[in-house]
């Protein structure tokens, strides 16, 4: 079976991705405070460490990060910048 690494796999969106793909892939989750592989996506050394310890995988999904759940016309520039910082 193919392996999929899901960064943010224990978060709101990540859990749904894991649930949907679990039948087709062996799922490995990664995250800052939960998951099978520790990773801080704001730290390059942490990302490198994740890749060196996660083993081989066939697919990578990144569902990590902060966001505002709102209609697109209700999201402010500050909301967008906060999600990217």
C-alpha cells in the first residue's frame, strides 16, 4: 500500500483528509502538537528532521496552518496575512 504524509493531519481539515484517504493509503500524520511525526512548519530544521525520519512516502499533503473560517467576502486582509505569518 502506498504511504501518504499529512502535515496537519490531526487538525480540522487534516482529519477529513485522513478519513477520506485512509482506504487508499497508509497514512502518517505530522504536526506541531500532535501526530506521528513532530514538525513545526515555521522552522526549516524541524521540516528537514521530519523528512529524514518519516521514511519514504508516495504523497504529501499539507493541511497545516491557521485560518479564518468565513465567507470569502468576509475575510479581511489582516485575516489573510495572519494565516501566512
